[in-house]
């Protein structure tokens, strides 16, 4: 779902995962889990203001800073090197029916041709990655991590 606000476009995704909020939060914040469902290499300094470094291919890192770290319900970080300018990603996790409702919000997506391409790419990428996260947590398997979108 796309929304426009003064800071730019907002991309939102929501899904239900048959796993506890604690388990989903771990999958979003530990190197071991991230490297199974999301990317090739993760380096995280898990604290507000801490640096994150994500790689989808050898020698290439995307960098951000942790803004909010409230286990097991909220995680937010900047995404500083992937698009035309920094954006912000936030995960909200709510326990529901023995599982977790995950709400992803990707904000600060601008307008214009470069941003249109970025929006299309991250929309497709998040759909694929969130499907991988669900598969990883519910079945213990998913496609190999790498670029999606």
C-alpha cells in the first residue's frame, strides 16, 4: 500500500507469521537468522544509534543506524545507501492468535523518476523477503538469501 505524506511516500506491508513476537524479533535482529532468510552477510550493533551493515553480495554493504530497539515489539533503522537518499524502515510486531502480526513501514521515499524506480524495487523486494521470513520461521527453509526486486 502506498501513501503520500510531507516526508514523501510510505510503503506498508502487513502479514501474519505463525511464530511468537520474540522469535520474529530475533529473526529481524540476529546475524544467524538474517543470513538465512534476508541477506548474505549482516553486522549489527544492537542498540539505539548502533550501526547496521547488510550485504546481498560480496564486497557490497548497505549501511544504516538503529533508531528504535524495543524487543520484541518495535525495531526501526535508517537505510542510508540503497536509494537516492536515506529512508527509514520500521517493524511493529503484535502477538495475535498464537503468532505475530508484522507491520512493516518504509518511509521517506521521495518523488520523481529515480524514486519511482526505487519504490517499485523495494515494494517487490519486501514482498519477496517477507515471504522468505515467513517460510524461514514457519518451516525452517527458504530460498538462498540474495538480491530480490
